């Protein structure tokens, strides 16, 4: 009796793995055992970095808002607290964009924040 190798599906599985490792350096792209480990680790980092990306952007927005607020003579925490008290529903992404691209509009928002805070 001949030996069953299930070659069609084994090759397909290997091909799928090598396709994921395209662009890897050295033996990590063409040796099955090393490729498995490399792809597994890459997928793990990919998942984790998708989560970290959100954190990093929020940090960046906070820094930009802080700089804009300090220029207008108010700290970041007081600025945000004033906006909440005045029921201003601008999120940090928009505030950071305003702080960079339109400082005059940001200074108007800072005035609103100062008034509601004091």
C-alpha cells in the first residue's frame, strides 16, 4: 500500500506561510521552521502595535493641546476642565489639529475655557 502524504494540502499550507513571510530577511523567509516562528512573532507584534497606535496618538494629541494651552496662559488640566464645564464637545484630536493649524481659533477656545474655569 502506498504512503499517503496529503501533499496537496501540505504544500498549500506551506505556500500560505511563505506568502506571509514575504520580505523577511535571511533564512526566516524560506526555511519552514524558522518561517513559522518569524510569522507567529510578526503577527503577535502586529496585534500589539495596533493597540499601541491608539495610545501613541492620544499622547501626541495631549502634548499638542498642552503646548497650545500653555501659549495661551493656561495648563492642560485646567484647559480640559474648563471645556468640560462649558460643555464644549470638541475631542482631543480636533483640539490638537486646531492648536497646530489654526492658533487663533484655539486661542478663542482657550478664552472660553478660562471663563468657565474662573
